[in-house]
């Protein structure tokens, strides 16, 4: 089963083979993303070990969303020993988010 994940926008997209799920994750993305994916796998009678490849929308988009999503797909691909692809279809060893612009990091207050 192929997993596609897009966390570049407030509405996360999870696709398992041809089944598309949209989730308005808001500020709960980091806390619930793995559970959300697992719940969708279980709805289809599948588990983590049934994943055969992962494709990730690596950017541009939300800085935080891309970092969270990249961490999840990098970890899953590594632990499951399955191929990982960026949104251009290129097989990669590791997803590096493409933010589309430099990070807007404020200066420390002290």
C-alpha cells in the first residue's frame, strides 16, 4: 500500500493507494498525525507493515507543517525499510523540506 502525505497546508492530505483523506489538523498535527494515519490504515484492514512506499509533498508550504511531516515520513520509511519519494517522484534517502523562502525566525527578546 502506498502512502502519500501532504502537511504543507493547514488541511493535511493523507492518501492510501487511491483513497484520499483530508484532515483539518490545525495545531494538533504533531500530536495526532501518526494516530490519524494508523486509524486510516486500520479502517482499510491494514497496518504499518502493509505500507510499501511513501511519497511526501516536500514543499513549499508551512514551515512547521513541513518539518512535522518530514520527520514522520523519514522515520516511517527508515523503520519500515521502504522507499521514500519527494513530490517530484524522485526517490530519496531523506526528505529535506523545501520551504520556498527563508524561515521567519524572530530575534530573542533578551
